[in-house]
C-alpha cells in the first residue's frame, strides 16, 4: 500500500528532526515541498523527542544491528530498506501499538543516521519510506488506537515518565548469530 501525503510528510519531518539533533545536514526529497502545500504535518516536537528517547534507550541494539548488517554484506541503500521492512514485519506481527511504533521509529532513524555517517546517503530517505509505509499498513490499528492525539499523549507519557525498565522493547531483538 502506498503511503499518503500525511504519512510521508510525518516520516520526513521526523527524520529531519533526528538528523538535526545529530547536527547533520540533510536535504529533503523534492516531493516534500509539494506535500507541504497539500497537507499539514502531524509531526510535533514531543514526537521527535520521544523518538530520540527511544533511540537512546535502544542505542546498544542499534549498534549491534548496525554491526550485524555490515557483517552480513550490507552493500547498498536498497539493502537498508529491505532490512528495515523485514524488521517491520517481525515487529508488528502480533499487532500494532503506539509505543512499539515509536520504538520502531527510534530503531529505524537511529540506524539511518549510522548508515548516513558511513556513506549511505540514501538511508534517511529509505527510513522515511519505511516509516510511512508502516503507518499506512497499520492505518486501521493506528486510528483505533486513538490516532494522532493518542500518539501525542503517548509521547508526552514517555517524556515525563521512566519506561526504560518496563520491558516494552523486548520484541525488538537481533537475529541469532550462527557460529
């Protein structure tokens, strides 16, 4: 299913926020300028900060996932996109929820930054596509969870409480390494 303007603009603004937090220059895709005239972004500062928080909580997993992807022959932007789509399928097999979605966004944007810093300039664009696609594929669940208002509330909850020990990230595991 192709993401709509709202999902793509949201994912782009999230990725741009993450890149700016890392003090990295990143130019948006040309189509984003068109989207800005077509729809209003649903991205907020609270969402961006909650994803940054998730990235920080998941930093060791992101580092290991990056290492695993590099060791397994990661060679192109396309591999990054395929790996992230595969992770999305695994992550949301048992259903969609807002906190898991934010953790997924933290993982994807965190990996995109790492790959960008290692010469994969298209990784942020691929991350945008994957995040928007996950939102579109789970649109019904997203809406039944309360939609954008509930996502905002979840972010504020994350930013004002300590969730690092509740185990809500237990499904985001690395593949087992064969020795």
